[in-house]
C-alpha cells in the first residue's frame, strides 16, 4: 500500500491517498487509510467500517467478472467525519469533512440573543 498524506496544521485530520496492493483486501486498505487520516490505530477508530459499508460488497463492486475487467468507477461514502472515495484502480482517498457553516452560525446566533425584560 503506497501512501500520500497531506497535513493541515489547523485540522485534527489530514487528507490521505493510498493505492491498494494487489493482494490486499480493499476494506483493509480503507481502514488503514482512515486510521492514517485520523492519526489513530486501526483498532481504535470511532466507527467500524462494517457499520457504514459491507466490506465484502465493497470488494465485489470492483472485482473482475469472468474474463471481462470492470470499467472505471468510484464509490464515495462518509465515515468518522471523513469522505472516503474508492476507485476501480484501487486508489482510496480520505478527506476530512469540515464543520458546516450552518452549525457554526447556529452557535453564533444563540450567543448573540438578547433577552428583554
């Protein structure tokens, strides 16, 4: 598995891109990429992969069918505050999802409320 991690000093997460080894299960590649992005041990992730996507189905989506290889494609899902993109070439990209502006504005709006007696 080859890795290319980028780091944002203002973020607790970082963007990670890895390419699956030919003998590695795709779900394993996803777990290791996610653990690298979150800077956690693979056994200590906040959410298990199988709670979000079926690991065997993930493998089947991109496997060859008979003598015909699968065409190009990608699968995108969210897990542990990250967006994970898996491509048919075996590349896995994990990108942190920034907090939404709506949440930040809601918190600001609450603190700016004035009560009149």
